[in-house]
């Protein structure tokens, strides 16, 4: 028999397929989109534009737009002026304005010169602003020979505040404000709106601590009556402790003619005076003539309030629990019930029928 042997199979590599070059597209390659035009703006121009937004918009929106804007927003010079203006709807906001304000103050690294706080100010926040120093930006290692100069440098940079504006900050006490301004010896402008916790004694202390003060505002709600609420405490505090004032606003204050005269005597450099809705002041006669001669820009008690930024509604009376009531509830105090009553104001200011009071024995 013929033996039939098995065929030997040898593994062979598969033939490589020829690579077919890709077809060259006739259309040009897609180019990346050009950068936004604002990125190419000079840095100082960008900073100027962002400054107009305010601190809240910068922290919540602007610095998140692009890397360029974020770098600009992190520059300490961007935070020399901090404007925390808002509508007062704190409960509807998705963020905490107090924490945001602290963050902005920390970014300025001691270069703060102007700050505006509305509605959310507290004693703790004011203390944080007044005690903010720049030690954290200095080198980690400082020789003992340079320690004194470092401390002096930090002290000077942390007290550069020139302008402080507080509005509707009902949680700021007079004591906290007194202590804070002691750290602002270069303060030139202090503007207080509806700060019910600030007393005349606090005004005296502020005037003593801030000898460079040139502009002072202490505005309140204007109301005509009751007449027993009139006093000159705040006016006398200004007159005795702020001799270098150039601009003074006492919108809705309760001062009388004696208080106004004290201001004219104690603040001889005064150029502008706003006493709108100070209805206990009577500018008829010599006092009115003196005001016209001494004050360049005088806003009288009954002048228009169309340009006033806050609510200028006039209240006729104030209930004993501190809540305001409208004139519609004052009919029971009409002058018609008393035949022997004499209007203490000139008829050119208020007619007899416009005078309201709580108790006839006061007149």
C-alpha cells in the first residue's frame, strides 16, 4: 500500500492591503471663531467698563464671562471703590450680600477708599471693614529690622477710606459706627440715610474722630407733626464738632431755627445746605437772609424733592410704638375742635387747617 502522508500547512501572513490615500477635500479647513472683541480692549479700559457695573454684578456675573475679565476683576485696584447698591429685597436674593461684601473688601488688600452699603450692614461687617489689614500680601519672611516699617505700612494702607455711605442699615449701632470711624482718620465724606440707631452723641464722637470731614449727610423721613418732636440735638452736635464742613444734608431733620443758626456759626465754610422737609425751620426774616448770603446752594424746607433718590413721602404723625401712620387717621386732631388755638407757624408755610397735634395742653 502506498502510504499517503498528510500535507504540511504553513502559516502565511496575510497580504497587506494597499493604503488608499484619503480624498483631498476641496473645501478649506474650518477656522476657529475669532475671540470676542472686548478681549482685545486695553486693560484700563476694561476695568473702567466693569467698574460701572457695581460690586454685586462683578462678583456674580462679569468675572465669570472669560479669563481676561476674571484677571481684571481680581486686581486689588478694581476694589478701591465698592458699591453694594441694591433694591433691599434681601430675602429674594440667591446670595448673601454680607459675605459678598467681605469678599470684596478682602480683594482690595487695604486700598479701599470708597464704600457704599445698603440694607444689609451690620456691626460685624463694619468692624471687618475698619480692621482689615494687608499683612497677608506681604512676604512670609520679614526681618526684625523691617518689622516696624511693615506694621506702619499696613496701618497706613488700611486707613485710606475717604468716603463711607450707609443707607437703611438698621442693624448697625451707634457704638459700632463710633468705633469704626476711629480707624478712618482720613475720612472726608460720611453719608447716613435712615440710620435710626445713630444718636446725637454718636455724631459728636464722629466729628471728633474725623477732623478732615468735609461732607456729612444725616437724612431721615420728613414729617410735619407732632410739634413736640422738634429738637436741635443733632444740629448742635454738627455745629460743635464738624467745623470744616463744606456740604451738609439734613433732609427731614427735626431742627428748629436755633439749631440752624448754630450750624451757620459753627460751620463757617459751609457751601451747600439741604434742609428740605425740615418743617420746624422758618426762613422768614434775618435768618433766611443770612442763609441766602452765606450758603451758595441752599435747599429750603419746602423745595421740590423730585431729584431725591429716596422716598420723600411726608408723614403727618407718628404713633407711640414707632410706626408711621398716614394723615387719613388724623381727623380727630383737627384744629376745628379748639377755638382758642393759635397757629405757631406763619400762614405762608401752613394754613390753620394743616396743623395737627396730639394734646391741646402743649400750645
